[in-house]
C-alpha cells in the first residue's frame, strides 16, 4: 500500500507536493500563521509552470509532464 501511494505521489507535480508538505508542517503553528503559510504555498503552486502544464494537459486530454518548475 505504501509503495502504491508513493508511486501515485511521485507522478504528481513536484511544486504542488512541496506546497502541500509546507502547509501540512505549518498546520501545527498558530492558526493565523498556518493560514498565511497555506496562502503562500497555494500562490507559489498556482503560479508555477507545472500548474500551467496541468491545466493544458487536462484541456488537451493528455497525461501531464511535470518538470518541477
């Protein structure tokens, strides 16, 4: 199960995974700090080349090729 989960996560956009981990680690902070970290992480992920690739791949009905940028 862990290996299957690791493979599924490895296929996702590296920028988004980094943002998720950043937000999860920040969740232990004060709620206001955690919200700021989450907003920053979302902004970085949404502005990435991987985000644009994900949208383009979805619209073109193809598998995305993420670069980690």
